[in-house]
C-alpha cells in the first residue's frame, strides 16, 4: 500500500473513532427509577428558563404575529356554558405554553376501552371495559416555543384529556382541586434527545436566553458564539434533528408516542402510542398556507371522521428499555404495542374551540395513580407544566379549570376557587348503602 493509501486509511480510522465518541449511544441502564441529589434544585432552574421562554415568545408574537393564527372564531355562549372569558386587563397577544405553543385543532372525541384485555393491562382507566365511551378533548400542536408556519420542520404533539374519569388524581397531592379528567401527552417521535436532568438544564438555559442561533444551537455546539469541541453534544443534536420533521400530509394520519414511561398498575411499566386506525387520504389543501395543517383537518372533518388506536408497550425484563433515559427507544421487536382503547373523532367543526384548548392544561401528572408518570423527564414535566400553566393563566387573566364535558367547565375544579361544599347528608340518605 502506498503512503497516500496508508494516510487515507488512518484518516478514516480517526474519523470513525471520533464519530463513535461523539455519537455513541448511551450504555444500558437500570430498568427502574433513580434520582439525583440535585434534582430539585436543577428542576427549579429549568422552571425559571421555561418562564423566560413564555415571556420571550409573547414579546416575539406581539411584534411578529403569524398570519391567520389563531383562527378568528369565538366560541358562542362560552360564558353561559361555564367557560371564563379573559379579564379586561388580559394582553391582546396571549401568553402561551413554553413549548407546543401552536394549536392546530381542538377536537371532540370519544375514548372507548377495549374488551378482553390481558390481565396485565386492566388497571386504572383500562380496568373496566363495560363503561360507556368517555368523552375527550384532543389538542394537536407544533412543538416550537412560538407559533410558526407549518412548513417549518418541527415536532408535532397530540394531547388527550379524557373526561368523566372518577377517582383521585396525582395532582391533588400538589394542591389542585379534584377533577374527573385523565391526561395523556404524546408527540410524533419515539425518543427524546436529552438523557439526564443536568444536560436538560443546560439546554433550557440556552432556550430561555432569547431567539436566534445561540438559543437553539448553543447547547449542542458547547457554547455560543464560540463553539467548544470538548463540550459539544452532537448525538443529542442528531436526535433533536430527528424530532424536527417535515409537516405530515395530515395530523390525522400521524402516529404519536409518549416517549417517556408510565406505571400501569403496581407492576408494569409502559409507554403509550396513538396510531391512526384508518388509512385515509389527506384532504387537498394549499400547503403554502402557514396554517395548512389546521386547514387540512377542517376540510377532512367536514366530510367525515377519523380514529386512532390507543396502545401500550410493556417494558420487558432483560431488554434495553430504561425508564430514566428517554433517548433510548424501546424496540417494538422486543415489545410490540398492544391496543387498549380506541379514539373516535366524529365529523365536526372545531375552529371555534381554539380558545377553549388554550385555556386547558394537559399534564401527564393529571392522572390516576395507576398511570403514574415515571422517569426524570416526567418528574421535570410535573413542575414545569404546573408553573407555566399557572403563570400564563395569571398573565392572561383566566383561572385554571378542568372540563366536565364538551360544553361545560367545572367551577369546582378551578384552582383559584374554594372547594365546592358538598350537600349535607340527611338521615334518610345516610342510611342508604354506598353506590357501587
């Protein structure tokens, strides 16, 4: 081999070694939960960064509103139905979520638990298949911290709020009033791009610093404006790029995943997914419209309905299916998704519901104990979602409430309201046995 050939081989070996060092996957981790001593402190720092993102987004959208967003349609008679209109002091450009700020659609749906489930799956919401279908709200969104044209590559989200769910919820332990709802939060990616809370704190510090290349790439390049090679996070950058997908032909044709893990009863750990159950063509719309994902759903749902299979993926002992590291995808070869319920979205007009979804909070910790979120990213979300939700509602002049059904907001679930008094038992009612 010539000297030139030897140099080429050595150069290739160096490139491959460097690539492995920079992009190597994380080693197998324990299957269960584990916390670090600094987790509470780091979580408070992440919350502070998230609130900065909310403020920066509100200022940006005031100066650079997105044409056609939000739709200029108001829900008729919202106050009469139990909704709360913004106070006169509310800002003209509302304060939105720190991420997933753009609502594409706020849809009515039904959530039906399937029959003949395996005994391992029959816990919590899936325990009793004989109950009538639950009513639900579904919010479709894009992941960026401020609304942008749909043609921009981005993560897409599907948040589900199931109503009429009895029993205590985990957020009652944090002072929220009882409410009959169960939330699921999904996105169109199978894995996250940050593996631990220390790295996530660094990432959100850059995001909270403002707009521009430094905010979005400073963490991945190890510094800004001068990158630092030894501090680069190139594997994380590649994973993040994988979540920034081109817009789908239709959000109703897109599969969504929980990414993080949850308990299912006392023993099982699972991840969730919602998969379209029909292979339906997307509606023909003008994709140059900055809001064409919403326009596609408007046209599609004017002509007919859509549906999703709601599924769980069981963690398998001995496989690389960690709870703490959400950068590791749980392989479907090791554990395929199993349908446990069906989401049916009827034909409907939904643009008038946009304000309602902006007023709702979708939090995976608003959950029955049998579906407790697990892993560090879920523990972070608990604090971030609560504080961002409280902050943006305070700034927008609206209370935090939960819906009873498709038309009413439950005033007894409003965080700012006093607990509703229960009627005193009469002697006759006290003598009756409890309902089953």
